[in-house]
């Protein structure tokens, strides 16, 4: 057993316990909170002045297509304190067995298999032209053990045909018949309304074409089970990225810095989505955190953006831990409680004071083992 003593404990469900102890035995948490009795033979780790919080859950990523690169992606996420990542709809189906592997120092891998689109060259999706094909695509994903069906409802700036209401309605119905949920990539507000009327379970993006109207807010309120993964875009402002430097190669960091610019058009696009997130949050929508793409450090940027959009740090931490685990149905993650997997981050500062403090990582533990953070993941 190992006891981490004296920390501020962010449980993940909104509770904060000062001068707490987290006691773990192997891969599991035995006790977490105040007044924990530490066995005489336990190893003791003094974390006084530090904050301990659950590992992050990234609910929307797109990971690499070869085994070596996929495992590197997952290990990089471990470095940045991410305990699980859901890859949404573009995966190499031959690598789905990685979902069942326990990889030291790596985030858990979840996959939505192949998502559903219309004809779209060079994209590894189920490309449909009818309701029957939509249902068949769902059944093929179900056979792979997929727990979420991804549907793209977007014409890609007029480049492709959009999945029709009849087609996405068939896919949603087929998913529900199999006891699983459907999540939609969406751009336009009117499509979001149609998807909600068809019974969609979650959105992989917020509405991006305009500020949401009162009808949209009312529709979300009428569906308290619906999940919003806002995936805010780049803010389009030059930011300090020095905190990332230790976790990546010089080449990777230099590439990021070349793209670190003030971009007024990007700022406008971001503003629409930030205002929409604020409205959804005020309406009490169930929100999770996701980053899209393949940026292992991305959750720390996304969480800052969510706060800047109007959420409190406490709300963002819940979205990024407990809510994410609940959405992805990971029963033993998301909060620091007895019986849960020992997946947690030790921070040098309190993210409830400043959400950017999630970047001040002292240590990461996944399944009870310390993640090697002495150098970037090779």
C-alpha cells in the first residue's frame, strides 16, 4: 500500500477535501479523504501543499493508424495526465484489440470504430447512400464491440453530400435497438435540432454556424440526458506555450510555435462557439471535455478555453473527469474514491484558483503506477 498524505483532494464530483490522504493498494484506491488510517507497513508520500485530482478523460480524439504510433499517442496522453481517450470514428479497425490492453504509462483506448458519412474520398468511414446502409454500418460497428456510433452531419463546406435526416434517423434507431448510443459531428444549428428530434444521445461539437436561438436552448433543456462535447476551436490568439516544451521534442515544439499567431477570422469563429457553450452551461446541459484531433496536451488548453467561455474551474474539472467517465461508461475512473482505479494527477498548484494550474504537474499515476515524466515520450 501507498499513502499520499496532506494534499488538497479534488474528488472529481465537486467535493474538495483539505489535508486529505489517498491510500492505494496496487492498482486500486482503498480510501480517499480526511481521517484515513494508514497501515503501519504502507509507504508514505508527503504531498502537503499539493493538489491531487483524477486523471483527465478526453472524450473526443482521433488517434494514429499504426500500432506503434497509436501506443505512442496513448503514452503521450499519460504524460499529460490523461487517463482515457475516446477515438471517434476514424480508427484502424485492425487495432481495436488495443482497447483490451493494459499499456504501462498509457491512457486507456476507447474507439467508436468507423463513423458514418456520405461518400467522402480518403476517409476511413462507413460511407452510406441509404437508410439500409446506415443500419448495416451500425450493425457492423456493434459486431466490433463499439459503444458509440459516430455520425457526421456536415457537408464539409459544400464538398460532400450531407447525411440526410432519414439516414441519421435510421442509424440512431439501429443503435438504440442494440442498446448503444449515437453521437453526432454537427456544424449547423438546424441540423442539431433535427438530430435532437431524431433522438441523438450526444454531440461531438457545439453549434458553429451561428449563435443558438431560444428554441435550441429549450430543446436541450427538454432532453436532460443529452451530452455536449463542445470541442472549442483554437482561440486565434498568440499564447504562452512554454509549459508544453518539456513534454515534446524541439522539432514538435518549434512547429507549434510557428502556428502560434493572432488570427482575427479564427477569433470570430471561436467567439460563436464560446458564446454557445456559455448558453448551454447556463441551461444545465451535461458537458464533457474533448479536444478533437491528436493533441495529447490538448485537454489543458481546452479546459482553459472552457473557463474563458464562462464555465467555472470547478465545472470544467467535473466535465473533464466524472462527467467524461460517466459518458464513456468507465465505471472505475473519473473520481477518487474507494474501489476506483488509482488514476490521478499530483499538481503543484490549485486548478480551482486558476485552471491553468492543471499544467503544473508534479506526478501522474495510472493504475497505481507512476508515469515516467523525466523526458518526452519517444
